[in-house]
C-alpha cells in the first residue's frame, strides 16, 4: 500500500510541469480570442508608453 502511494505521488510530481504548460497555452489562447472579439466590436488597444500627439487646430 505504501509503495503504491509513493509511486502515485512520483507520477503526479512528474506530470504537474507538463500540465502547467498546457494551462498557460489555454489561457493565452483565450486572451487572444477575447482580444479578437473586442476588436470586432470596435474596441482598440493603446500602448501606455506611446507619446501623446498634439492636435493642430
């Protein structure tokens, strides 16, 4: 019984890093899809580092 538990813990520890990469890709894909849908509805993104342009009136 104890040996089976140790083997299952080792397998879990080995699989955990593989799953974290998959979750990262899934979240990035969801964010990209959300940005695409917002762009379809007319929303735009602006870089916070960009200089403000002065209007010539």
